C-alpha cells in the first residue's frame, strides 16, 4: 500500500556484509487454539503449497490475516516496542493467524539498511523481536523485502544510492534493470534470508513462523508498459530468493492488474493506467518460484467517484476473476494481500467498510468451501490503541471498533471445522 493511498556503470562485486553495531477441501482449520505459548515443533511446521491450496502440519491452512507494516520500526525503540506485542496479541485473540509487515527500512530514521551492504544490528534485532513475538502467539508472518513507494525508502532510495555511487540513472524504474542496483537488492535479500535470530537462534530461512517472502510491495514500472522489464526482474529475483531459501513460499506483492499478455481481461482493471503500469497478473505469476497469486483491493481510490453499490460490484468482479484465474490458469493459492476502505475523508463510514470486508470474506469463503482454491485475505490494517497516531484512514482499532472485531472473529469461526 502506498502511504495514505497516494498514488552505464559496470556491475560491482558484492563486498562482504557489514553490520553497524548500533546496539472440496477438508473444510477444517484449527484456528481456535491460538495460545500465547511457543508452539510445539509438531504443530509449527512450515506452511506448504499443494497446488492451489495451503497445508501445515498435515492440515489445510487458510490465511486469515492483517497488515501492520510498522512492527520492526516500533520494535527498534523500547518505548514503542509494547505496541508490537499488543498488535500481534490482539489480532491472535480475534482468531487471525497471519500478519504481513515490512522487513525493510532503507535509509532514514531507524533504517535497517543504512546503505548498500551495510545494516543496523539494533534494527535487525528489532526484526528478531517481531518474529519471536509472532511465534509466541502462533502468528505466521509475510515479510516484504522492499517498497515500490518512497515510504521507508523503497526503490527510490536504491536509485539515490546508485546515483551517489556515480551510476547514470534517469528514473526510479532503473531499480528494476540496472545491474548494480539489482546487486544491492540481492545483498539485502541475502542478509535477511540468512539472518540468525538472536532471540530464537533460528535462521530466518528455516523458521516456520515465516509463511512467505514478498519481493516488493506494489511494484509499478510505467516506463515499460509492455511489462518486459518488471517480468525480467521478477524472474531473476524469484530465482535468487528460492536459491537462498527453497523452504518458504514466495509471492510478488502486485495489486493484480491485468496486462498485455491477457488483453481480454483489461476490461476488469479499474482504469486505463492499471493496464500500463508495467505489471501483468497472469504473466507475472507464471515466473518460476512464485507460489501465491497476489491481489490488492482498493476500490475507494481506484474508483474515486463511484457510489457504494458500485464498489461492492467491482469487488465481486475483481475477486472472482482473480480466483478463477489463480485456480484455472495458474494453479496456485490466491492471496488478497491488502484490502480496505479509508474513513479519512468522511466519504465512507464504518458500516460500509464492514460491508466491504464482509463481501471480500464471503467471496473467498465460497470458493474455499467448494474446494476451488486456498490462500486467504489480509485486511489493511489492524492497530492497537497505542498506535492510533499512525492511522492512515484505514486502521481498524479494536478498542474502538467492537463490531469490526466481531466480524473478524466470525470469519475465523467460519474457517473452523
């Protein structure tokens, strides 16, 4: 999610890593046993993909998740660290089982990646804490490795670093094609994947707490609407990540826009730009190594002038098309990685937001219960009351939204035996 929904140099050899020491599916899913004790190894196996479904410990696994992107950032300061535990614990108590969060912060305040090949050990230990807290509450994690947007650095920061190194770069989209910039990304991915958690002593690449890696949040490459540039990057980075970590699932992080490879589906996109953003839902997910079909849903910004009824109709069409394609063309689970409605400008109220959420859950549940597809949905976003100041208009704060809490808990129960 973009913040507030706004929309010829030789390749360098990779230097040694530096860390700056700044201190009919069976229809059964056991989501009810969300204790706060560390899970036993037998009950905490890695989540696997079997065709279009997910399994863990010999049972079907369905993602009932949420986004809270700032967990590592908050964990890096002991004054704000309690909000991390609160966010995970409150979600777990409501029956949610997966959290998607940023495993990156490139440059700037509390940066994990200070500069290429150099990482802040204190912030890395904050990420260690996030993972260990998730494990205590039996919460799986989807960890995103980069941002398309400038928030927390993203591809623009990588390009700035490249320019500072003397590279001749003309666009932020050079992130996807310049060999040196790609070496920066690979070095960071390697540092994350091979990290040994200082709390659990488990390497990230071996930790079943991590459900999946995400290559980049909402990548766009409008400088090449053919999609070739982004496709080449996805294929290269998916192969690289899988080489370093063949255990975990991998997703891209795209919003699900259809592209030139499927002109018959361009009509499903919310606008003309979507088909020229450099992404291509079907083609992108045919890249070797990709396990989950990523889709986001933000009809409030994609269809800014539509009435509420039209938003819900769009959601139904958008989701059903992607579910059908993920099942029939891709043969992989679908991950509604972000969906939400902003209450910030007053256009929509909480009642409509809950109707929107219920629509998303109902459509997925219908396909799952008939055995068509697995995967799941992650709402954007859940906050504890102590982080209310971070609300971008989309935050659901349990203490102030008991009806939303009830909706989430009901969806959890609907996924049980």
